[in-house]
C-alpha cells in the first residue's frame, strides 16, 4: 500500500526572518515568534524549526498519514521499520476512548531506496494500548497490558497469538507499565518499569526475576550494561552486566545497579515550555518560562553506530518530549564504574520551537544514523495526573487536536554517507558481521544466528574466541555460542587469563549461564587466582560468580566469599555483591566476618547489617491481608496506580518513590496525608527523621475524574493499615473537608508548607 502524504493543516504562520535593523542611535529589535499558538505543521516545516548540533542534519523517514501516534520502533534485517502505534492514547484531556482496540504493529518499507519510507503494511491490529515489540526471525513479542504475546510471522502475516506472560504488566497506566523488550547481549530480554526478564529456549519461554529498572525505555552499551531513567532523571544505569546481583530478595539496594550515571538533570529548551504538568510551581520553569529540569525523560539510547564518529561512541541520547529536545551525554568508564556528564551547557543536541515535537523513543539504525520517534501530539500527559493548569494550557493553544499524526526522523552527519548493511543468508557471512563497527549490525547478526539455530557457524565462532585483538567480535561470538547452547567450560575459562577487562566481565557472565554440578570445580582455581591478584575492578564479578556455585557446594562458596571480603573489606561494590548471594544466610556470614576481625566500620559489615535490618522490617508485614479485606477498593487502586512507584511491599523503589511502610508521614496526621494524595508533594521529604530526595515529585490525583473522594479515602485507609502499619482510617468526609479547605489550589505542597500547616510528629 503506497500512501501519499497530505497536510490539511499547513502552517499559517512561518518564522519571520530574523532581521537586525541597526541604526546609529537605536537598539536592535529582532522579530519574535508568537508562542501563544502551536499549530500543526508539516514534517518539512518541522525540520526547519529544529536546531541540531553543528555538522548534523535531520531527515524525514516517515510521517502521517502513514503513521498515527508512533511510540516505539525497531528494524528488521531487511531494513524495514516495525512500529507500534498507540492510537487511543489521550485523544482529549479526558482520555476518551483509551480502552478501544485501535492500536497496531505496522511494517514500514522504503521500496525505492530514497530514504523516505512510503509503504505500510499492518501486521497486527485491534490492540489496546500496545507498548513494546521485540523481533525474532519467526515472529515478534508484543506487549499489550497485561499480556505479553508471541505472534508468529508467516510472510508478514500474523499467526495465532501465543501467551508468554499473563502478568507482564499488572496495574498502572500508560505512563507506569513495563515496556521496551530489549534483546540484550546476553540473549535475555529486558524491560523498563519491570523486574522480569525473558529468554526463549526452543518453543518455551523462561521468565526470571531481575532488578527493577527505570520507567520508559532501556538501552545497552557495547558490553551489555543497561541504561534507563525515570521521568525526572537523565541517565540511570549499571556498572555490571545485567544477570547479576538480584538473587537476594532481602537486599533492598545493590551498589552498582540503579546508579545515577549522569546526575545532572538540567535541560535547555529552545522555546518557552509552559505546557508542562507542574509549570505553575516555583522552580519548574525559569524566568523565560522554559523547563529547568527533566520532567518527561523518555526512551534513551546509547549511540553504538559508525556514522557519527568516535567522539559519539558511548554517548547517551535522551529525549525530553515536554521540552521538545534531545539531550546528549558523554559517558566514560572509571575502573568498573560508568560515569557521565552532559555534552553541553545552555544548548542541546537537538531542540525545536515546535511545541508538538514530541520525541519519545530513540534508536540506533542499521545505517549508523540515530532515529527519532516523534509522537507529534499536543497531549502527552496521562489523564490520571493531568493538572487543571496543564488542561488550561492545552485548551489555550488547541493542543487536543489533531491526533492522527506522527513522524520518524533520522539524524545524520551533513557529510556522512549512509549505507544499509545487507545481511547474508549464510552463517559464515553473518559471523563476519561481528567485525562491523556498528553495534546494531553486530546485535542483529548474533540474533539471526541464534534464532535460525545456525550451528554451522560454530567453528568460525570459536576462531573468534581465540582472537583477543578486538574484544567486540569475540564477545558476540561468546554469546552466540551460549545462545546456540554449545558454549563449553573451556571456552569460558580461556578468557579468564585475558588482560582486557571487558573480555573478563563477559566470561563471568557466561560462566553463570553454563555452571552446573559437573563443571563448577573447573572454575574454582581461576576464581581463587583472581582473588589473589586483588584486582578491585574484577572483584565484584568474582563475588557474583561465586554465588552461582553455592547450590552445588555451599561450603566452598562460603570459603571463596570469606577470602574475597578479607581481600576487599571496605569496597562497597564488593560488599554488596557478596551479600547479593547470601539469601537467608546473612546472619551466619556476619558471624564469620566478625570472627575474622572485620569490625562494624567495614563495608561488608555495614552491608550485612543493613540487609538484616531490612529482613526484620519485611517480617513485620502482618496486616496487609486484613487491610485488603477491609478496604478492597483501596487495595485494588493502590496496586494498580500507586504500587508502580511505591512498590507492592510498601518499601518504595530506589530513586523513584519513598517507602510507605513504617513511614511516620503515612502514620501521622491524616489530614496531611490526604492533602499529599489530593495535591501532590514536591521536593525533598523527611521520613523517620531522614531527609530524602527522589527523582520526581509525587503527583496529586485529586484533579483526576478517575478518583472520587470515596476511592481516595479507601486508598489512604489501606496504606495506613497495610504491611506493619496501623493507624486510623480515612472517611469520604475527611477527604471532602481537605479538598474544600484548599479549594482552588493547583500546586503540590512542599515540605515547608506542610510543616507550617501540620507540625511534624
């Protein structure tokens, strides 16, 4: 189906040329754009309104009417784009029709090779708010909450859906549900806003618990480390490969995971951005009405292409649709840590004066370009959190309509030559692609070899394992052998002797996947040797790997861990890595640590004691069942709306939201709790005497039509009496009283305001 683009809403107002009229005795008076209107403009005009880094240009890939509300995309090996269209998202400020089955997965194709994708084929339709896809050679994974489906692909015709996980996304809303389905270097599939990972073995799907990561979007670097963010955080991520550190359910935080890789959250919009949800609050906008810090950070990517040049490799690009921009961050390694900083001050990699430019997803391409999914919507805030202030902004600039729009752009160097990689059909040709400088190409070659079970590639893959001059082909060969199910102990142990840190870290990760009762002793001499070498960068990996031995030989595992903490008693990363393998054995190991003369000041002692405290807290969960029976609607709404940030266990989520269990804030003055839920809370908060700041603010739900005074009373009553909490219940009348007391209030409260009204208990 070939579609001609038509634009019934051609821009009526163009940029006036910037003319400086200089008179001897007069100041210059440049013309100013009228930001009181935000008309829909054509993609070509939208590109003209973008400011991109010097030396780069923006090209159109696809647009309406080919696209309708695109939110994510991925390429197949033919260079076609598979795109998810979430057509029913926020068609107006009331969210009318959100539950309608209008979502699609479509295939876009550039048949004439001019770079503009003009052909569309709908692969799967009648979906309700689809939010993620992942491609395989014989089908796709597609997330349609609460379900995760595998859909066979029969020559671009969808087969019968196969249920992979009936609880992929339980509760939450379009802003707070799992997403992305990233095929990782280690052959697992990872998600943002989730603590699950998936792996395909034949016709079966394995589901494992992993770390809870991010909110919208997840990406990997060349060595498989994961990066993500929250709406108010620039770049979060991990120091270690993703299969480690999540085995101890008693441990609340594992150092090296969920770290603030780029802690600077400042943004620099090109235009005034009053249309953000809390734009009425002090500090959200600057004196020019421009957003100060991230508020809607979306699906980031780590640039791994070969088109931009070496200065852009290992850069994190983060879209901010509320500020109409894309930020560039420069990452670097420091030992086994990853750190980063913004590339510029007072400017961005790309930014626009078009308020409807909504970059929500970024992707590396098979040609080395950076691809941008632009939802091109006036409304991107979900109805649950939409404030009266933002609703007024939307109405004042007619941002509700139209909704049947959407674009995909690519960013390329002005002098760069873009070439799509042709994927051969033979195994040897695919293995050769591991030499490609483009990470996307290497990933796809690995995936094809595994998906098609191309075992004739094995000899060439093992040849790559012997060539340590270039770690990247070696690493992809390692994981392809693992994915084919033929990786051996000898393949892995040979890599422990390599000097390259990145090769060693992959060897530890691969070891964990093939370790069994018959081969675990083969790895022990290497672990002991590396402990004796006292390489602090490798030490956490030794701890992670040692915990995998414990099911086969608990005594030997304990000896290795004891030896490790003696060598690195004050390293926080090592300490937390050790504790991550001590599920329900923390107290016994602490006695060993103390008997070895390591006192309370050491990192390992502190980590163990903290985990033991968390265990005691968790054992206090005695009231939840009774609270759910007494406040059933409150429990249901808590798990569907609040638990996505505060956690189902009430202990909060690292860097995202504070704990509710045993919180003096929750158990204190109920009117203060009601005000917090109705209007929200901004800035740092003091809980149990400790001042804590989280990535985002607590949004109020009092303005949402989804929540009545009765339902809010139910939620608060449940929270105040669940887990180990016990406090007076809240009535519908209590909520109505506080709503009336602060009638007309738009802004959320701050800690200072709360303290002035209600004394802290």
